[in-house]
C-alpha cells in the first residue's frame, strides 16, 4: 500500500465519518429553554389564543444554541413542521413566496442568519408575520429555521431533504443553489436587485 | 503476394501435453502453471477458483456471525417486556442490518461461493469459466459488505427494514443517507450475484468432462445451474427497484410518489418479484446439498434422478409466480390474490417430490449416520414444518391474520435455516476434508448439531404462538400486559444456544485445520467426481481430465471395460488450457486457453466501488466514476504479448 | 439403539409442539388474539385455520413417521460398504408407486386447501352490509384518526385511537394513510389491511361478542411502530348510541378557574398548534382530536392508561415514553401543567 496515500485517505475518511455522525444523529429529546415566550412580539398576529410576552425578567429567546446546521433529521422535521404550521400558506410550499416574501432567494429582509430567522418566527414581523414564540417549542423552532435555510439552497447537499411525497412545484431542496432575489419591491420599499 | 504467415511472428513451439496416467513431471508442471502467484501483489492477483471460493466462504461466514450477533442483541432487547436495553432508532437499524446481512451478504453469496469451489471439481473442469470475472465478483461483494458495515458503525446503517418499503424509505420519511447506503449495497451484491451466475452457467454448460451429458451431472450441479438462471431473472428486478429508490432520493424522480402519479405499491411489486425467487435462491442450493450427501450415506445412487431434476426446474419456474403473497394485505383485487394462493400452495408439490425421493433413497439404502447425515435429518424436520406453515401463509384469509407477525418470522426462519443453513452446515462437514485434507471433529460436531437443533426450535417455535397471540414484527418492545413475556424469554434462550453452537462450529473449523484426522481423497465413499481428486485438490484439480460414463463416476470406475478411454491426454501442462465440450452431451469441442492471474479485477472492483459509493452523494459520480472503471477494465482486457504467443502456439499445433 | 433413541426424540418433538399449540388454544383469550374470534370474519378465518392445521399436522406426522421408520428399521452400513449400483438395472417399481402415491395425495390435499381458502375468501366477502356503520380511519405516524361518517353531516364526529362499535352491526372501514404505509389489525375481529398513501382500502367486519379488543399497527412505519395500538370497544347498541351522541357534542365548558386556566394554556401555548378541541378555537388536525379525551381508556395510541398522572408525565415529556414521536416536550411549570391536566381530565 502506498503510505503517502494513507494520510489523505485517512483525513477524508475522518471528515466523512464526522460529517456522517452529525448528519445522521437523531436527538429526540433536545434540551428545552427555560423561557416559554419571546421578550417582544413585533407582529400583532399569533396562532391560537394570544398570550403575553416573557417580560423583562425572563431570559430572552433563544435559550438554546442552534445545532441543526448539519443534521438531516432535524431538517426533515423542520420540513414537516413548515407544512403542519402552515408556513406554506403564506410562503408557498417551495418557499417561492405568495402573501409572504419568498424564502428561496438570497434576499433576507430581516437577516438570513439562523438567529435572525429564529427571531423573525418567534417575534413575528410587521405586515402579517405572526409571532410564534411560546406557541412552538424552541427545538421545533430551530428545526424550522434549519429547514428554511435549505429553501434558499444553504446547508450541505447531503443534509438537505430530497423531494417530498407531495405535489412538487419546485425543485427539491437538495438540488437548490442560493438564488437571486425574487419579485419587485421589498416590504420596506427597496427594489429587488 | 503477401502470405499470412509472413505477417505473424514465428510461432513458439507447442507446450507439451499431459499423459494418461499423468507422470510426476506432468503433475509438477501443472501445479506450477495453475498455482496462485506469491507475494503481496500476488495475493490480490489470485484467480484460482478454489482460492477465491475460500475467501468468499470466509467472508460470508464473517457476515453470518455479524448478522447473528445482531440477532442476539435484538433477542436480548425483546427478552422482557418494556426492556430499555436498546432504543427504537438503534433497534430499527439492528433488524434492518440483520435482514440485509443474512439475505444479501450471507444466504445467496455463500451458496455461490461453495459452488464456485465444487462445481469445477464435480464436472471435471480445471477452473471456472471466466476466472477473472469470478475474482472481480468476489471483490465487489466484499467492498459492498464492508461499505454497509462501515456505514452501520457510523450511524448510517439502514433503518427501514431489509425490504425498505416506500414511502417510509423514501426521501421524506427517511432523512439522511441511511437508506441510500442500503440501496447501493443492493447494487453491489446484485452485480456480484449476476456475475457469479454467469460464471456458474458457463462452467456447467461448457467445461464439463467428456461424456458427462447433462443428464449425468450431479444433482448439486443441477441445483446451482437452476439457481444461477433464477438469479439472472430475479436480480434485475431489485436492481431496478433500488435504482428507482436512489433516484427518487437523490435527484427527485417520482417513481414512488403517489402525489405525482407514482405508486408506493410499485416498489412492493418490483421488490417482491425479486424477493420471492430470492428465498428460493437460498433454498434450492440447500436441496442440492441434500442430493449430494444422501446418496453417499445411503450407499446408493439417488432415487428418481429425472424427477428430481424436473422438480428443481419446476420450483424455479413456479417461484416467479408467487410474489404477490407478500402483498396479500394490500388492496389489490381479491381474485388476483387467489391465483397467487393457488401458485403458492402448488409450489409445495415439486419440493414434496424431492422429499419423497430422498426418503425413498434412504428407505431402500443402507444408512451411515455420520455428522453430515444428522444435519440432513434435521432438514426433514425443520424444513417440512416450515413448508407447512408456508402452506398456511399461502391462503389469503389466514395470511391476513398472521402476516407481519412473529408467525411469519417463525416460518421464514424454519424454511431458511431448515432448508439452507442446516444443509449448509452438513455440507461443510461433508466437504471440509476435501477443502483442507482433514476431517472435522465428530464429537465437537455432534455437540454443535444438538445445540443448534435444540436452540433453533427453542428460539423459533414459540414465535408461531407469539404471532397467533398478536405480536407484530419489527417492534422494539411490548407491554407486559400482553402476556408475551414468557415466550419471548424462551426464544431468547434458544437464540443464545444457537450462538453457542455457532461458536463450537467456528472452533471446530479452526482446530480441525491442524488437528483434524487426515482424510484421503474420498473419506466418505462418495461417488461424484470431486472425490477423485486429492484432498485438498491440486491447483489444477485434474491432471488428466476423466471421461465420464455415468452419474456416479467414482462408483462406476470399479467395473468398466479396459478398452474404453479413461481420461483426456494432451492438454498443455505449461499453459492454462482446458477442454471445452458441448452443452448437451459434453462432446469435446475445442481447447481454450485460460487467463493468467492479474490484479486488475481487484483494481476494477475498487474503481466500481468508488463509483457506487460516490453515487450515494452525487449523481455526477456516475459520470466521473466511469472513467477509472473504464481505464481499469481496458487494462484488464488488454491482450498480453506472452499470452497471445502461447495462444497462437496452442492453436497452430496439429 | 442410538438410532431408535434419535428417532424417538424426533417423534416426540411434534407431540411436544402439539401440546404447546393445545395449551395456546386453551389459554385465556387475550384481547389481541387470532384464535379468539369475536365476530364472523375472524370466525371464518379460524375455521380455515383449524382445517389447515389438521391437514398439515397429518402430513407432518406422515413424513416424520416415514423418517422414523427409516432410522429405526433400515440397515446400517459404513463407508467401506460398496454402493448399490444395481438400481440402475432394475426399475424400482415399489418405490415409484409409493412416491407417486404420496405425490398424488399431496396434490389432492393441497387442492383441498386451495378450495377451502377460496371458499373462506368468498365467505368473508359475503358479510351482509345492511345498516352498516361507516368509519373512515386515517393512519398517521403513530396514531389512528377515526371519523364516524353519517348521512347527516351534523352527526359526523372524529375521535382518535379508541373506537366504539355496536355489537351485531356491520362496520365498513375506509382506510387511508397520511404519511407512510400502516396496517389496521384487530385480530379478534378480522385480518389486517394495509393503509397505503395514495390509495383507499376497505375492510368490512362485524363484532358479535361485546368486549374490549386491542389492535395494533402491523406494518413497520417508523420509530414508534411498536406503540401504535388501537382499542376497539364492542358494546350493545343501547350503550353505543349514548357514546356516539356524547362524541358529537363539543367539549364541556370549564367550570372552575383551574380548568379555565388550563384551557387558556391549551390554546395559548403549543397544544393548539396540533390538537383540536371542538367548541374552542383549536381545530388543528396534526395530532389526535382531544375533544373527549377523558372518555378514552388509554392515551398515546394505547401506550399509557388514561390517568391524570400519566397524562401529566406524557405532556411533560412524550419522548420518555415514545422516543421519536412527533409530540415535543413542553416546558410548562408545575402549576401550569396541573391546570392543563385538570382541564383535559374534564373533557369527557
């Protein structure tokens, strides 16, 4: 055996195995944050019965870190919740946008980092985005965040879900690349690039 | 005008041929010609069928032990109700790995492996047809199995069962790459099985000793021939199914997506069209083992040879018409299902013919109850019981109650272990002296047998009752109030006994290599041609290929007229030459040069594996991975000057 | 002598097996038992089972008997004994007749079983469906939704995991799946039927004997396939009607502060995102309908008995009982949980 070939092979193997470890993990019982409501709500809508905010003394959401960037199970759970909680009702099933802005392009009105997306979902946003904080447990929120990021082609290819067992109007997330912004003016009045 | 002879290089002298009986010089030359190359690279270059077969057997035995350990883990979890030893995720991976290992990595490959050793010896050939492809098939199999277990150890083991029903195994409900590794394992093992089938068919059809007409070949060879044809028709179905699954998951096709005019049942049809013949692929070689062992230990030729052959062929044909009995609980039309009930019951008839013929052989023979016969007798008990529960399952109403319960688990283990593993164990005890030159220990063997027999029945008989009492399959635990605890505990005890017996078997295999009683060429007094070779056979198997006049050539050589030819003289001793004969009557046709050892099958298998494994992650691997495969195959097949020179010399001689 | 012993041991095995089977028959009928039919469909199947087992046992005994005879009475030989090649010369007529006769007998017995099976199929299909109840079952990972259909739309109601059916009245189950393949199986009443996404299957059965029967999903459907049970309560029409009427009513209003607080928590935290309670704003269908949760004997698809304690522990962390289930843990405080459970316990 060629010894010089061993080291890169070993590194590739280790890299593969570490990525495999993370992608395939199934954590059924992730730690929950202590807080159960966001500190502020920036939208007037809430699903179900409106409940209050956490107040000044409570720690602000999120209480737990985002760990799902490389986890295929969490992303697939997020995809299920995206449909269950009717995100597709405003953002469309493939994230193309409808009443709500598209999630499949690389334009993020309120920021596209995981923390930003989390805040947008938990706090709600003006002009129609409901505030889900306290209505969706934190670990599920992070799952949705991970899935939303796949809609715009982020996350590693092997982590992103393939096609769903539904009508498919858009390419599977696994084959998406980050795309240019869609549509005309943004909500804040700026033009799409 | 240019003469053809002017263009060619001067021919080399024709290599000398063997004499009848072969001289010591012949033997030495043939040993030198046909042996495996030495050294590190030589180890990867070996293409002798016995070498490949031994590696193959060791590998499949390793997978058997791995699958068995997984089963023990499952049984330990199910030993008590509400047991917390193994959680649902790991348990799903365990039963998927157990099924996949036993069905794809053990049951069919071990039969092909043992037949790769025995068929050339039984038909009087010096090697298999296509020895390099044989080696390639082994390496592909090994790499596929290693890939699966590496995946399992990395938490990417399949978790949707060995049958991966969609939509559970589809892209939406099976996230990650677990099912993709399963689907590619199928590709590996099916490629290997298809290639081995081609090797077996060609060897049986074209490389038989002169005079060994098709109605004189041993029943074991018939069984493997029939199995090989079944492989050719069954494996493509599962390759198609798994390719569709890979494509659904990787590139977003809709074969199994009901919302876009795909069909979840399409998977079941394609899979079971393979899956049902698959179990006969495992069962029929077991029948072949019995037909080889029983005549030897009943001291008479088998009763009803023609009926036995026709039964094998009928079983093979019928087995392709049963697959829907795995789908009786779906909403397919009821009248159609009744057809499959009739077919599933009637396939018992050819198997019954075989069993009655064996009993007739034993009834009219004189019995020698050595160890291989014990395993044969166990077959009659276990397989017949399993076959009868199969008749129960063939009926739609009965199946609707016991389908997907432990009743089916009991049935399948009774037929697979009774019909294949027990005969296989008997076959190992029977042919071990041929492979190694030493007998296995009889006393240890009897302990092995009884532990296996008792452990097996203790483990699997209670499962019939569990199924009738409502316990479904693939559950990682069950509530205490169901009353299933005692039967499950008993089954676990049986499983542990089986484990102990397999350990004894392994110890016996290992120790007998050095401490077993030396065996001559024919320790059991068998009648087929393999017992005419040395134990273990020399590299060339037959220094002089015998001429065959009956079904039990070794028994029949005793009284024959001295005028008739006994063996073939004149085949080259310093080149790898074999006699190719006609398909039906084995009349000599021509002489064929066979290839030299080469490492390129190994390298090609590596390139193929890289292509398969890469295509789990990206479809471009099929394109870019084809390049090294094409290069390796080209180098493999590129003619070599020295081989061509020898070939020309062989052709040109008068 | 050894041969006789071996033969005897082999002969004893089926007797032992038969004893086990007899013991199984005689055991107290469990609520999920193939051999304890409570309705005509399961009874037809049991009749076929009895016939088939008798035929198969006879065949098994015959084959083993032949083997025992061979082991007991046939001469022995060792490897030095010359093989008997004279069989090539003479036709073995006695053996041919015996084998031929055995094959003919096998074919006839198999034909008998085929005919019996087809006749049983017909009997199963000929269940009278007059005045049948229509129930639509939708399987989910890992629970059962049951919608009782009616000509009058206002009589339609939905429940989950626990079915009540009137004794002596046929029920037509229409079977669908929302996700993967499941299988509906209540062995005391009928064989199973797979629920396949994209297809609607039908199962027709009738329960004659009142009692509580257990069913279980019988097609591997993922992480919690083991805990996807179904409870079928068969009761007289006089008991069934009030139950059905009760199920049609909306949830009772909370009558004290604790229950009121519980309802506010239900609607204001994550419960209402997945569960419906008729009579409130919660109308999501992602989890079981909880309108009459307190009327059920078990929760979590038969996993736990329906007691306030179990309910509290289930809500606190379902993953403790069904790891991988779709219901997340909740992080309510102890007081909040107490109030929520008080409300849920009032939903009879």
